[in-house]
């Protein structure tokens, strides 16, 4: 008899919290790297989609990277 195991199907609040943390742990550093390379951080969403993350990784590996020290963050405008 396996009546009890069907009660555990579905996702609870704890599962969604762990999923959100896992997404943040992946998206944040990938976004920071993309900003340093001059890309939009929104491209980091591709890191979550399996076929596209490998393609994006190969594209990043084969493009010309900026020179070391060439990255200068924008200075905040003081009113």
C-alpha cells in the first residue's frame, strides 16, 4: 500500500525559498561578470536554461575580452 507517498507531491513554501536562493546564487555573480564584460546583466537569465547556458558559455569563451584594467565603473553624478 502506497497511500501515504502521494501526499508529498507538489511544492511547498520551503521549496520555493530554496529555489529562489539557488537562482540568486547563480544569477548574481553571472550578472556581475557580464557587466564587467560590457554586456547587459539580463543575459544572466540564460544561465538557468540548459541548452542556452552552454552556448552562452562558448560565446563568452570565444569573444575578445576587454583589456585588464580597461573597465572603469561609471562615476555617480552629483547634483
